[in-house]
């Protein structure tokens, strides 16, 4: 039996779903490289919550990338967070280094074979908020929302935007956020207290954006109104692509 030449493989011989699974893994890796600005120690999960793809199917897709030399396994450095280390050690994820040249060529070839229908099924964003541990995840980049155990203003903002049924498409007015957090109705307080509360929420959002920017290339995760009668929303570019 002759050895398969992966460089001349006809991608159209793959099933539509197989192509989509491989491309979704490529998209995950690409997004993480763009955010972290590196091709090393990229963590890829074997299973995703918002997917119709099984863990074994994701593993097969990753195996095909290993076989082609597009990625290779690496050990996580000691400086990596406990979240990533735990996932890799429990074999829920793998840490890889990417061959940029091979990756780009393979990505461009396989992208041409994905039908528009299959492309729509690919979840390109993996954005979530772990309320129990006060962690915001942006494509597996871990952002610690609260440095200490107590829940802060930004914790309640993210919790409301991600979880509350009243949050309209990851968007909420300052007044409804404050009413949900503190029980205070804007209409029943004076201008001085209203201005003080507004500044508290506004600065909390700015600080989170700055924290995210220090760990990723994203500068505007939250769109923040500068008016106390305005609103806060998750930038449409980064909102989870699968509805709650």
C-alpha cells in the first residue's frame, strides 16, 4: 500500500462535514494566534460546548493536522494558568506549535472547498463567562475579572450581559444594570449620586477593556457610552455566535 501524499490530497474527496470540522479547528487556531500574536503554545480543546461536532471528530481533525506537519505538540510552560494546564494534563485539550507556512497554505486550500451552508455552521468565536470563578474566556484566553474573592461591579455587568434574560442581545442601559446590581432606580436618586454611580460603572468597563487589551489584541471588547443615560454592550465583532 502506497503512502498517502498529504500535499496532493484532493480535499473534495472528504465529506462536507469532515471538511467543516477540519476548517473549524483551523479557525480556532487562527483566532488564537491572532489574539496572542504567537504561533507557540496554542491550546486547542478536543470538545466545544457550542458545536454539533463530537470529541472524537475533533481529535481526528487534529490528527490530520499533526500528520501533515502543520502543528506539533508542545509542553505548556510553568507560567501558563491552571485552567490550561488542567485541561492539557487531563487530555481535554492539546498545546501546539504551528508551522505558519504550512498552516496558511492548507487553510487557503481547504477554505475554497467549504460550501456556504457548511461555513455558516462553524462557530468562529468561543466567548464565555465563568461566573463561578469570575473568568472571562475569549478563544480560551483567560481573563481574571475579579482579582479577589468578592464580586465587583464588572462581575455583575458581565453576569447580566451573558446570563440575564432581560439583557437585549448583549446590550443593556446603565440604569437597568445598576437597578439589577444595587436595586437603586435612577429615577429616585439625585444627580450627584447618579453621576457617582455612572462613573463607577464607566470606569469598571474601561478597566476591563484595558485588561483584555493587555492580554489580547482586542481593544474594544465592550462598547461603552460616555453618557450616564447611555448603555454598555459587547462589541458585535466578539459576541458569541451561538445564541443563549
